[in-house]
């Protein structure tokens, strides 16, 4: 689309009018989930009585709908996401998913004040489907449009259910494509403390599951099969980077796992499979929480948050909460539906940005970015 400037119709007025709440339609197509959500901004005048000069407590937007269609069945036969199939699938389903999000929210497009979309990082073909769709709607309806960073959206998912999380916040983001630690000193500010130098944690789980022929995505399958396994049965060593940085590395762990699989003859059918998977899951969780501990020592956060698809994992959630309890730091993990890719978290970032700068509108020249 060429560089057409869209002037946001009446948006600033609505943002500042008492009792009028802004509606955002958000779209997420960064990888293999097609998602659309409608969120209503909280009314800042509704936050109850307060002493003069004090700030109202932060309120979360209301999620009126959050529709997520997974493409797992499309990619499962290949043991991983096939980018070309992912973008084709988004094209097939996006109209119905956006329609369903509007229907469940009981609103029409004419009620939408703001459009939001994941801009990147992700699969470029998949991102472009959502981006073009949201741009088209914003252009036609002459409404503001905003591109959202996918990683920022994952972090924001934690605040959707707990808007009052105290800063500074230390955030661990663990997904299929990313593993990173962030320091959040205030809303909408993110400082990268460390990230993976090779595989992401979810990627390591997915690759081991693929090697054993267990299916895709690997994380949930491993979790299910590891349920009754002994997490101490296989001798994994905690991975460490040689310097004192907070960067992660999971490729050594993956290679070590492949070696153990060969040495012990672990297969899809073998009785030791649950023990092996429980041990692997345990070491991944311990490696992640070990980094949180090192980072917490450095930055002394008031709160800890955990997000991204791998944050659905019960063992990781438990280890994370155990560490937080021992350290006396409040910890927050989104409910499972908000951990994996979804559009509600995208809408939440957009609403926060617009609450800060109501006149802000992203140019329609906005492009997708893969990394
Ligand atoms: O955040 P997400 O939906 O997509 C990316 O942005 O990458 O995360 C997907 C990742 C996959 O690697 C998947 O195996 C992992 O999250 N995952 C899990 C679980 N559910 C999804 N990993 C461990 N345990 C789970 N229950
Ligand atoms: Zn994601």
C-alpha cells in the first residue's frame, strides 16, 4: 500500500471523554496461529474514589473476544512449521477469524476505534497476511492503526490479568522462536538483559520431539508423555555460557539429549521414554530459572513475570513460582491461553500506547519484519 495518511476520525476526543471506552480490533498472524481479538479500554474515570493528587490503580482492558485458530494439524506431518503453508492457511482463515472475534464481542466494524497488528518478529509471509488485512480495514474505516512487536505483546499478556504488577519487573519470555530476559522499569519500556545464542527453549523441545517422532508442537507432547516420568533418571548437566552474561544456550543441551537417546536406545516405544522426557523437561526448566535467579541478583526486581508458549508448561511454572517464593518476590504467569500466540496481547499493547498518546497513528507504510 502506498503512503496514504489516514487521519484518525474523532479518536482523540473519544479517548478523553468521560465514560467512553475505546475499542481495539487486534490481529496476530506471526507464526502458525491465526488470531483476532476485540478489547475495550478501561475507563480511567471509573477507577473509584481516590485521594487528590494520587494516581488511580492501573486497570486492565476488558477482553471481549480472543479467537485463536491453531494450524497444528497442517504442520504436524512435517514435524515443524512450513512457512509457505502457514501464510496460505492464514489467508484462508483470517476473514472468518476476524468475523468470529467481532461476533463474540457483539460489535460491528463501525464500532472499532483502533486497529492493531503484529508487525514482527515472525515468519514474513504470515506477518504480511495479518498486516495487510488490518491495514485494509484501518484505511477503509479511516481509523488509526498501530504495529506491535510480538515479544512486547507476549510480555504484556502478563499485565492483562494482573494490571497492578509492581515495577521494576524482571520478565522471562520463552517461546518457540525466542528465549530472552527483560527488565521493565516502567510500562512500555523494555531492556534486553540476555537472550539465546542459538536455539530457543521451545525450539529445543520441538526438535527433540521431532527426532523421537512424537509429533508437533513438541512442548505439549513432551509434557503429556513426561507426566509419570522420573525427572532425575537421566544425567543432564545444567548448560552454562562461558562468560558471565545472562545469555542462554540450548544447542548443547539438545546435542546432549541426542547423545543420551542413542546411548540408552530411547525410542518412541521404549519404557524409559517418560523418564527421558521428564529429565529433559526438568533440565530445560532448571536452566531457565537459573538465569532468572542470576538476573534477579543483578537487577533486584519487585516482580517476576513468565510468558511465551513454553510458559504453559506446568514443570516450568512450578519451578518459577518455587524460586519466586524462596526469594520473596511476587511472580505472575498468564493463564495458558494467554501464553501461546493470541491477539488479545497485541490489542493490550496498542491500547496502552494509545492511552499515552491518543493522537498517535502509525503510517500505512508500516512494513513487517522477520527479526
Ligand atoms: O509463543 P508461541 O505460541 O509461539 C512463538 O512465538 O514461538 O510458542 C510456541 C512454543 C512451541 O515451541 C511449543 O512447543 C511450546 O511453545 N509449548 C510448550 C507447551 N505448549 C506450547 N512447551 C512446553 N510445554 C507446553 N505445555
Ligand atoms: Zn509467540
